[in-house]
C-alpha cells in the first residue's frame, strides 16, 4: 500500500479529528443551533440534551459522576481553574502547593501566578526515569500544603506517574490532588475514585476530538472540592464557568470520550504499541548511538522520545519533512533553550539537542511506520556523515576531553 | 520555521562537505561552537604559498541554518585570497540565506570558523618557519 505524505507522527501535539466525531458534531452547527440555557423551547431542550449526554460520556471515561464534569475551553483553562480556583478558595487553610518540574506549562504557570498571591510552590525534581515518586510527594507535604498537581502522563516523554499511589498520599494528608490527564485519556484506564483524584484536567484534541474544548472534573463526593471561579457571568456550569456552552464542541468532546473509552477495550492501544515498538526496533536495528529519554517501562503506548546522538534535532526534522514530529532541541525554540522536561530529567544537554518525539495515533499504519524507519535512517546517516562530532567519536576522541568555547 | 529557497537548497545539497588532512602544513582547521550549545562547526582551508584558498571543506553539527551557512561560506572562499576570507562578515551570509533573526548566530559561527581556520593555518606556518630545516 502506498503511503500518503506527509505522515503525521505528532499525536502528542494534537490528534486528527475522528470523522465519526465530526459527524456527530455537524448537526449542532446547523439545525440544532439552540442555546442549551434556553428553557422554554425545543431548540434549547435539544441542545441541553446533547450537552448532558456529552457530560455522561466524559464522566464514563474517568469513572466520575456527570455532575462532577465542568466544561471549559480546554485543558489549559482546566489546569488554571483547578489549581488557581482551589488554591484561592482554600487559602485560609494554607498557602503551599506541590508540583513537579516536568508538568505542562499550563500547570507550571498557574502555580507561578499564585506565587504573586503569596503562595509558596515546591517544584519536585525528577530522576532520569521521569517518574514522580509517592515518597517524594509525601516528603514535601507540610502542615500548610493545600494542593498537589501531578500529571498522569507526560506530553514529551510519555512517562506515566503512579497516580493512585500519589492520590493515596494526598488523601491521607488531606491535600487536594489535581491531575492533568490530557495525554493519558483513552490510553490509560482512569478511575478518579479509586485513584483518589480530586480535580482532573481533560482536553478533546488529544483524543481525536476538536480543539478549544475541555473539561474539569471536580469531586463532589467526599471530600467535596470547592473552587473560586475565574470566569464570571451568567452562572453556567454551577457558577464555576460562565459563558454560553459551545454545544457542537461539547458534543465533539463527548463523542471523543466515547471512542476513547472504546479504545481502552477494543485493543486499539495494543495495535498502537506494536507500531511504536516497530518504529523503535527498526531504528535500533539500523542505527547506533540511540538513547531513550525517560522510563521505557512506564510509558504511554504511543510515545517514542529518543536522542539520535551527534545529529541536531532541527536539522533532522528538516531532512525528514515528510514526517511530522517534534524535537526538544534548542534550535527549534524561539528561546534557544533545549526542552525543560529533558533538562529536568538530567539528560545531557548535548543529547537534549538531538532528541526527537514521535507520537503514534489511531490512524497510523504499518506502512507509514516502515516508511518513517527508512527515511529517518537515511537522514541520520547522512547528517552523521556531516557531523564533526560523529567524526571525532569515530576517531576515538572522547568529546568531553575537548575544550569547547561555549558561547 | 519558514526558510528561504536558497537556504533549503544549501541544506539539501551541501557544497564541500567533508574533511581535509588536519595534519597537513597547508591546511588550517577551525573547530568552533560547543555540543552543549547545539552547534559545532569544523571548517578547513587548504591554502597555497600565494595565500590563495585552493580548497575548503566543512562538517557541521547544528540546525539547517548552520549547515547552510557553512556550505555557503566554503563556496565564498574557494579560489579567493586569505585577505578576502578574513573580510567575510556574518551579515553577508545572513543576508544571502535570508536567515530569520533567531538564526543569525548560526552565521556568526560560520564567520568564527573561517577566522579560526586562518589562525590555525598562520600558526602552522609560523611554526614551520621557526623549525630549522635539516
Ligand atoms: C499535558 C497537557 N496539558 C495541557 C495541555 C493543554 O491543553 P489545551 O490545548 O486543551 O489547552 C496539553 C496540550 O498541549 C498537554 O499536553
Ligand atoms: S545551530 Fe542552533 S539555531 Fe542554528
């Protein structure tokens, strides 16, 4: 089978919209255009029914009650609302928050924003495996700790944290537990009750739904979590998030959640894992000096993050234009700083510059993976021919013994 | 990032990629940059007794702009005098390749590499002159 180029292997950045999801959304952009808050006519009732069905679908994916789901504009807003909203509401209890250096910017910057309100933040360090240890969290808890925010799976290296164990620690110490689950949805089975999660950030566009829609799970049972809203207005979503509900987007999120739950049960993740493993094994067979970043064992089935030593990441991406992926190299970023996640893991800066992230998805095929292996192999070999570092290493020189003029 | 056609062309078909004998008296080698910064450039110039650059070769670890800058610079100096090569400014490279602002430093590296290669050549020549012939 011929492959169509370019090949999309950047499913951590976003996923394509599942055509089945689009089909479910379309009627709510045309004939069912009602405002879900209109209580007095069928246009409103139809819209409201669709919203409530989606709320059930999202709740089912994470083992929650539909009443615990608040629709937002995406996981960035959910992280802001969960962390800032809960911290502000509970600030009389204490002003200390725990998070990790590997979190998404939506979490890190929400925490930084709270610093200006007198909150103190502990940013946990990471081992090279990229996994947050429950004991680390427990050791950081103080009498004034109100909230702990740890992601379920990392968006760069795909590592999966022991959320249930960390949740048990937080519950024992009466600390609110916020979890960014964006990358794990449909890839890891989630049960917010069993895992003792109090707040969970959800996004549609990483699970084959549309962009610009997400949700925040807010525990209502024991303990009941209270938040200060960030967006004020008509009192939608139990007053926690005002704004006319984007019904078609919410329908898309609900449908995406339904198929994500299916993916956990129908073997989709085994198929994706096999494709990811095929990619990694194929590359390893052809090339030497490859390094995995973060734990291989505790990793999303769709993630491959590895370093191609002596080949700079942006140059490699230019060479493999037919494959959409991303790199942690400084040369790809406006700041010219290599990935903060890889830095926090303690990955050598040299290796961070040569790192690549591949994210396999629902619509990738074996033919595409085989094409990718061939193209990446060819370009890495070519760029290594061009690399003065590879030449030095071939000559037996230890690069660490050279006096480089840092600039 | 959106790059110029010229830059992409140099990246895809780099000129003068390779190495010269770094121990030869008439070859000057410049190795600049640092792996930790994500860019290392090796530039070698073979210079005859009349001070003309007969050959130039490069190897670069760095982004596409760094590769294109080094390729272009080897093209600029080949067949030219040392004096001409010393006068090359990074702005000439940046303009020619239409480098975006964040990539200007990649052209600075190419200018540094030329200067380092010429300095190495001069050092070798001075050492040779100082060695009494048998
Ligand atoms: C782990 C994680 N959290 C949050 C977000 C932000 O989600 P959204 O794009 O829905 O705001 C992303 C996506 O970039 C992510 O990967
Ligand atoms: S080598 Fe890093 S930006 Fe050019």
